[in-house]
């Protein structure tokens, strides 16, 4: 592993100064479950590691039914699924954080890190997109917001400019009669990377879908917002035929490649199956019946 | 036990230049690009757990609390906890196998949670309670997880065993009556090439609720 400097700021301001002072050469260290592996493989050349785990804003996890959830970028998975209130309000988030790696990974890995790592297969990102999460990003120059679907821009590349830090993720409060779900397909039971994954959210009203969002993992250069699949549901009755249309739209939106985990054709089929199953579960969580 | 020798944490980039008194930090300061970092070189060695300012890449003095005992050592920030434990402090129970957060042989507890020591920097582990396989028995009395490993013949070559025992201990510490499925979930971050899973699961399952060593 190459030589690095290490810094552990105790405040957001100090962290931002560290990033500003090391323009482009500093990397945020949260759980390190991706970063250390990449450094060891020579795929991350940053000379300064800024350990962000002691910054209060990045450790925040606060929920209210009115405001929704504010999740600090460094909050590890185990804290999220260990919180009964958050688990009850956002079961789809729990779907994802409880299948990222194994127990040892979940004790360290953060949702913010999974997002910033920008892997096409990131399990948590389809959930963030489906739930309409907004990412709060800060630099010495100010603060801006990025929609979850715009955060990953290429494999391993995120929308952060040099000197910017992801501070927190804001989850809107769950709407009445809404439900969400993430499922993925892997050949093992755990500790694997999705061949494909589907994160969905639905809101029901009077026997119809009033809102829906679908996002897919591992079938495009970035986690993919399949806008058409969600739109295919809006206004339609809560019925298997509506879900079939959305599943077909998700399959059409996927842009997978052949690789060692599966062929493109296989992945396209998975998109339809996983989207259908996830939507069925989301409807059930929303209290609806098919 | 503590040799306190600063050593390089990994082979590549190891320090011929460093032995001649070269460090990247002094080099950067020399050419005037280190404005934000100037001055920090003074505190590098005495900084201990207070790293508001950058430290490294040269060895830094840190203190690790392992099995209730403080150890002072010097590590480069790039040194992982598994390397510091094994190479500098002679805690060789945790094994370095995959070195990429996959196999679980390096599992230790950090503040009561199982963690991969291969994917944790030693410098990050300051101020945290580190527990290794060496610390879970009471003298000759084994921890219940260890005891049931023996009873169920839950190892073959035994190289993955310390990691499995620590992951198993994490399960029974948290839950005195886990289901077999919860045991499987808790062990999913560990791999045994000999395939002793049946015995391992049964050992952890039976050890639950039996207290500590």
C-alpha cells in the first residue's frame, strides 16, 4: 500500500479545510471497506486520508414522521438496521444495508460510502433513488443538493467536485399507503455482488398507483433510474397487469453488459423478474392487495 | 510482547528512501507546497490520538487498547490493524489470509463489533476497545464458543478458526438465544476452505447463553 498522510478532523469545517488544502489529493475515509481494498490494489492514489468518522454531522441519524430521515454520510449499516424507528419507516433501506457484505462489513461500511464509491452494483443506491433521496454536499465554497439519481456519473465516479464532501442524505417522510423494496440476485446467499438488483417505491390511492419509482443495480455503467418503469404505473390500477408493464419497461431501460457474473440477456430478464417481485412486495408493504 | 519497532506495513514502496532520512512530508515542505501542513511535522510524533492535523506518512506514535491492555507503538498511517497486531505486537491469533475483506480470518472485535482487521487502519483503532482471540479465554478456561468448537470438531486445518470463533462470540454476546438462521447470518463474513461449516454453526449455536470464559 502506498504512503499516506492521515487526518481525523473533529468538525465539518476542519474537514472541509483539509479537503481544500489537498485539492484532489484527499480521500474521505469512513468504513474503508472499499477504500482499503482499492488502495491495496493500486486503484486509489490519494496521498491524504481524511477520517470523517468523528464529525458530528456525518454521524447524525434523526427521524421524524414530518421531516423524514437525515442520515449522516458516515453512519455504518449496523446502526441503521439496529434502529427500530428507522427500520419501521424505511424497510427498503434495511433490505439493502442488511445484505451489503457480511457482519464485519456492516459494522463499518456506510450508506454514504456505498454511494460515493459509485459502483454500478451498489446495493443501497437503487433504494436511495427509489425513495427520492436528496444528498447534501458541502465544500469550503458552500452547500448544494444532488438528487440520488444524479450522484453516480460513471463506474467508480461520483458527482462530487474536488474539495466537496457528502455530508448527509435526506429521505422524505414515507407517504401514506406507500411501500418500498430492494431485492437483488446473487448466486450465493451472501457476501456477493449483485448480478442485477431492483429498488422500487410505490404510493397507492383509491386502488391505483399514485406514484412509483424504479431503479436498477448492475445493469448500466451507474445505478440506473428507470423513470419509464415508474411512470408506467402511475394512474393504473393496483393489479398484476400494471406491474407487468412496469417490469417490461424496466427490462427495456436496462443497458447491461456481458461479464463473469452474467450475460446481458440474462440480466435483462432478471430486471423484469426482480422489478415485478419488488413491486409486489412494495404493494404489500403499502397495505395494498394485488 | 510489544517490540515497538517501527516497520513498514507492506512490501511495496518500503523504505530505502526513508532509511536515508527522506520523507514525503519534509520533501513537500521543502518545495513549498505544503502550506496547509506546515508545522504539523512538529507534532507528528507526540500527537497520539489527536490527529486534527495531518500525520504521516512516516511512523506515528499511537496507543492501542488490546484485550484491556494499552500498547504504545509506532505505525505508518498506511499500516492495517492486522499487520500491527501480528508484526509489531505479536498478537498472531488473527490470521492474514485474503487481505481484502472477504474471508474473515482476521476478525477481531472493535468496541464489541466484529471487524476485519485487514480493512481497518491501526491508526483508526485508537481509542477503541480491541478484542482478539488471545483475550477471550480466562487462563486455561476456554470461552464457551471455543469449548464447543472442540466438542463439535468444528475445525480441520484450523487456520480460519480464530476468525470464526470471534465472529461466533460476536453472535452470542449480542443474542443469548439465536436461531440457527441467525447463527448462519452472523457467520456469513467468514470462509472455511475445509468446509467445516456444520460443526462451526452447531458450536456457536450451543455456546449461546453459556456466558463467557
